[in-house]
C-alpha cells in the first residue's frame, strides 16, 4: 500500500489594521524604543480593536482567504484544530464558533492549548489524522488576541505581544518525500510557574480580588523563560537536522517562533544558518503566540518553492517546545 503523507496545500493569514508602536508604549509604561528594539527586535505590533471582536473573528478572515486560494468551500472541511490561548470563551470552543461563522457544516473540531508551541502541536495532530487515511483535509488555525490578556501597565510583557492569526490546510499527498516529514515535540510542566495566567481557571476562578490584583493577565519571568527558550529551541532544531541528515546547506528556511530576536539568532547559529535563511516578522508583528508560525508561512508563501526544506521551531509557556521538518509541497 502506498504510504499517505500529509502536506500543507494552502495558507491564509490575518492581522488587524491597528498598530501599537514602541512610541505608543512609551506613553503607557516606563520604557523606550531603543530598549525594546535592542532587547527584543520589536518595533511595532498589531492590536485587534472593536467591541466584541475575538480571536475567531481574525480566523474568519484568514480561513476565507485560504478557502478562496484553494478553491474549496467551508463545507469541504473535515477537521478544524484551533490552536490558541485566547479562545473566545472557555467553552464552547473557538473551533465551534469558527465553524458556525464560516458555515462549515461537515467538520468536527476542537481547540488546542500549548501556548507558543500550539501551532506545531496542531500540525503534528493534523499530520497523523491525514496519514491514518481517515480524513482528506484538516484545517489548522493558529492565532491569538494577546491584547485581551496583556496588562498594559506591565512593561515586562506589554512590549512583547501582539494580535494576529494564520491557518494552513493539510491534505494527503502521494508524492515521494514531500510534506510534513518529522517532528520533535516536548512538554515540561516545571515551566508552569514562569509564564502563566494565575487566575480565571478552575484553580483560581475569577473573583473581585483576583481582578483587582491583575491576576487575569499574562505573568512572565522573562529571564528564566529566556534561559530555557534559548537552549530548548536550539536543541530540538539541531536534533531534527541530525535525525534527517540535514546540513545547513540543505535547509531553505528556518521558521522560528518570534519571542525575542536573540533567541532566534541563537537557534540559527546552532544550526549553522545565515540570517538570509531565517524568516523574521517580530519587528512588525511582535510575538503573536499561536499566530507566529502560520503568519510567517503566509508572508513568505510566494518565496517558497516546491521541495524547499523548512524547519519550524517554537518554545512557549508550559513549557512546550518542538521542531517540525517540512518539505514544501507546492509553488505559489
Ligand atoms: N523597558 C525598559 N527597561 C526595562 C524593560 C522595558 N520594557 N523591561 C525591563 N527593563 C529593565 C529592567 O528593570 C532591568 O533593569 P536593571 O538592570 O536596572 O534592573 C533591565 O531592563 C534588564 O531587565 P531584564 O528583565 O534582565 O531584561 P532581559 O534582557 O531579560 O529582557 C525580556 C526581558 C522579556 C525581553 C527577555 O527576558 C525575554 O525575551 N524573555 C523570553 C521571552 C520568551 O521567550 N517567551 C517565551 C515564549 S512567549
């Protein structure tokens, strides 16, 4: 029997039009453009504004673009995996809300929470669904309205995050050696005290006191997270190269999570890659959490050629981290 492989066959993306620049942040907290740019590489981020607008509203825009590009309708979708830490509501899932908003009547789906590594974990799940032969397409959505959980009085976090969302369609391919080839994925709950939201879940349900203490916002011990991220992301990226006998020359693009330009540089250096092979959007979008990796693919799609070797790598809260090796399946 021919082995069924899974490949990305279409990409969509959406970022809201409103820009939050470093100069804007200088008016909110004690910071400055020079510090933010030199420590993180960020110049500006996008913010989703508008009463009642949620992560699923960005998904509607991105998914409709993807469907148009692929020439299919929402009713053709079989599975929707919605990777996010800013679901519209705790329940029902954003996958359900999205399916209703785009009119996907034949899909099942659910949300997947793995912080900044969520899109990688979603990609892995979609790959196995396709390889099993059970489904003929899976939509993986990754995105966040981070502005809904960021404290704009906390300079440790508000300078980093932005809003945005991307999506990919995964379909079977019988072509040899094309598609989503290998993955190294990890979690370590030791990290749960260094990047998290204290209140709002079942451990500390919302109370007036928790709101007053600003415990519904993201807390990050940046130094500790940095230390683990810088080695974690580089380790798995090097490991996936070794396992697949890839040299730096074989790799067309590193597609790294964008938490801090210095973490990205360290990963590229460990892989022996020059800056010309590294996708970067942290300067104009900041860290969009689950949105980062699909948005990179969306922005770079036209430059990607069939057969290009891509390594996607991420590190995030949990801790969660990993790398996925993809041989790009189409020319745009
Ligand atoms: N503006 C100006 N100064 C700031 C500042 C800001 N926004 N934030 C902190 N500072 C100050 C600190 O008070 C400190 O001053 P001091 O030396 O007088 O005490 C100094 O700058 C250095 O602070 P530090 O926290 O050590 O900065 P850093 O170099 O570690 O950078 C992060 C902070 C958050 C950018 C960095 O730690 C980071 O990127 N962490 C990892 C993020 C990540 O990977 N997240 C996971 C995925 S989401």
